[in-house]
C-alpha cells in the first residue's frame, strides 16, 4: 500500500516548460500562512520536507515531492502576500492558472485554508480556475485546533454550504498541530494518485 510517508523531495521548477514528466500528481495551493507547508509535512510525517518562504520574491517555485512510481505531490507557490509587486503577482497568475488548466497528469487539487478565515477572494479564484477542468478539489480547513468544537463544526458547515452547488469539491477539517484529519486527507490524495 502506498503511503504519503514515502514522500521525498524530487525537484523545484520555476516555469511551466521545466515541469517533469509524471504519471499522476496532486497539487497543494493556499494563501501564504494558511498552513500549506505544515500540512504537507504532517501528511509526510516529516518535520521539514516542505519549507515556507516568507519572502514574496521567492514564492514562484513549484516543488515536486515523489510518493512512488512517478506519482507526485506538488507544492504550488502560496498566494495573497500583502506587499507583492504587480509584476510578481501577474507572473504568479499566469503560472498558476496555466498549470492548473493545462496539466494533463494533474488528478486533483488540495486547497489549504485557515479554518478561521476560509474562502477569501483569491481562494475563490483558485476554485474557479480549476473548476473549468472538471477535476476534483479537496479543501483542508486547517488550524482547527484554534477553534472550539462548536466553532469548527460551524465553519465546516458554512464552507460546505458555500460550495454545495459544486459537486467536485469536498471539504474537511485538518490540524497539523494536533495531527487531526490526517488519515482522511491522505486517503483522498492517494486515491487520486493511484486509482
Ligand atoms: P504556509 O505559508 O501556508 O506554508 O504556512 P505554514 O505551514 O508555514 O504555517 C503558517 C503558520 O501557521 C506557522 O506559524 C505554523 O506553525 C502555523 N500552523 C500551521 N498549521 C497549523 C495548525 O494546524 N495548527 C496551528 N495551531 N498552527 C498551525
């Protein structure tokens, strides 16, 4: 049985021409600071596989992590930095939208959102860019250890209601700190990669 514990660094690319040949891949996207790197590390049961870059100018990389047999988890550049120059933002928009819409081996998209502040404008933009492909999206509402049980249940219900008319989108709660929701997320990702 494949496991995300097998995840290992493969390569970093800066433009779409340099993407490696793959059999299947699942991409991770999210606002900067939403908890994307932590989620990847948690799923890999590894402390420092994916790194956060807090410098907007250095956010254009796409990192490939292999599970096995040419099947990959892809760490996309974070979005929503406050002071990002227009040129960097444009580059990001072209890179991300083209990758999401043209990458044939991409099987599904995981979008990381802070459970306290989900569905910001740029999150919707990601959901919309990918919706045209008809491929599935799984939303991880992370850091839910920061909420009470009731608040977490409310946020989950609110996001589910907001995407109710989009059957390709599924949603779950996740916590890297408390290691909650890990099996559910891993199962989804592995089924996209191996089924
Ligand atoms: P990224 O920019 O999306 O890659 O975000 P990071 O993974 O670097 O996380 C941003 C901040 O949120 C860091 O200070 C993390 O320690 C914190 N963080 C990430 N996930 C969790 C979580 O599940 N629970 C809590 N309490 N903090 C988290």
